[in-house]
């Protein structure tokens, strides 16, 4: 019975239930107004619930970032600046490596594929009954920068009062995560998959690009295996101890398509790994959720090559692709960890460096959306490997977890 109450089981039930309900709802566009009344109402309720829950989760994301990153930087003490620099380097190197790996695979595999695309024929999902907008107190990137600056400044001036406040704020955010975010995630995921199933994304578009998506997913697993292999070798620990706890986070990422929205579950999973140091988890997981998008980068590189072959009849030149990969790694560090964040942030690169027109960018956005969930899952799972590297670094350099005296 304990399994039935576990988060992975509830998430899986949400996915299956959402797909089944979406397939059972008839196409309201082919029905008379009287016949369409009930299924339209059901769809509107599902879309409305999805919208409200998404707003609530998005509102909490900046709070989670501030609540974990800022106190964690304070706990790092005099080592804060160094650890932040190392984390940024790790995130960029991982994203760049994933991009170059995907580029190499693209030049080797794509010429032998015969891919025909079509993105038409999707059902139209009705609008929400009402849209209860819950604006976040600040953007994800603003929260990230705020957390870093406040944490570093508090460390530099040895601010005991603000350090104590940040620690209490972290405790408050933890309660929000466990009492609010975790319970609503299965419902949100069920609504998401229901709309995808109804509109035909799962039944119509996915088979068109099935081969490409499978190739990309294999690439994800290869890259994750490489990351964890390097992390285990560097930290001299068994990386399986981290990976085995990441199932709920992986499944949540598949459902939410957002590294930021998966943050609460990712923290919960990482804290179960005995080989990860607690302060590195609190510092690394929220930070990497916003700057480490290796899976999305790997996906985007392969897909732009596929789209270029489909629409323009040829792959981009190798030199052009290398430039695109180098710049994409930078954009990935700054891209928001939200659905489609990487491809949206890099549209300028796709247009200016690769020369895509409106049709190319539209097709790119569509095919990217088909597997965005799996790219996000790769991002989230890869964060555990980078956090393991951070843990290995602090151990090798004998950096102790500083205990902050919160006494006035």
C-alpha cells in the first residue's frame, strides 16, 4: 500500500489517466452545439484547472529559488564566490558538450534518414472558463540574480540577522513545497496530458517525428550516462546512489516540461542520495535547474539540423553549426527553466546564425515541443551529476560546511 501512496505512482497515474480521458473526449468541432455542450464543458474545466495550477506553481518557483540558493550561499561562507564560478563553468561545459555531441550525431545520422513532416490536423482545445492569473513576485532570472547577490553580500558583510531570516525563509518554503506543490503536481500533470491527448499531439504529431525523437532520447541517456560516469569517477563514489532516487523528478519533468516547476521534486530526490552533501544539494539543484539545460540543448541542435534538411534540402555547414553550439551554450545558461525556454531564448540564433525563415522557426518550435518533456527530464537528472561533482570538489579541497551562528 505504501507504493500506492508514493509520488512516482501518483505521477504515473496522472499521466495515464490524462491520456485516457483525452482520448475518450470526442471532437467537439464535429458535433452540434447541443451534442458538444458536455464534452466542451469538461474540456474547459480541465483547461481551467491546468491554467490555475500552472499559475500557482509558477508563482512558487521564485520563492523556491530564493529560499534555497540564498541561504545555501550564506552557508558556503568565504567559499561562495568560488563555488558559484565552478557551478557556472560546469553548466556551460555540460551544455556545450551536449551540443557538440548532438551535432556530431546529426552529421552522421540525418543524411541517411527520410523524414517527411506535417504539423496540421490538430484539434482545437477550448479556452479556459476563466483565467485566474497569479503573477510571480519576480521573474525566474530576477529571483536567481537576487538570490546570488543577497547571498554573496550577506557573506561578505557577515550579516547575522539577514542570514537568520534567510534560514527561516528556507524552512517556510520547504513547507510550501511539501504541503502545496507536491500534492497538486499529479493533478497538473493529468490535466496537461489530457489536453495533449485530446488535441492530437500524442496520436498524430508524435508518429511523424518518432524516429527523430527516439534518436534524441537515446542521446539524452548517453549524455546522462557520461555525466554520471564523470561525476562518479571524480567524486570517487557510486553515481547509482544518486540516479536511483531521481525517478520521481524525471517523471515530474516529463509531465511539467519545466526544470523550474520540477525543482521541488528534484530537491526531494537529491536529498535522499547519501553521496550528495546537503549544502551542495541546497546550492546546486536550484541553481542548475535554471542554468543547466543540457538535454534541451542536445535536442535543439539535432532538431535544427533535421528541420534544415527537411525545409532547405541540406544540413548547415560544420563551421556554422560549431558557432551555433558555442553561442547556444551561453544562451542556455541564461534561458528560463520553463517549457520551451531554451528554444524561445535562442530563436534569435536560429534566425541569424542558421538563416531560418518563419516556416523554419514554426516547425522548429513544433517538433521541439513534441519532446520538450524528455529534454527537460534530461536537464533535471543531469543536475544530480553536476551536484555530485560539486560534492567531490568540496571534499577534495577540504571545504567544510560552514555553520552559521544565527545568534544576535
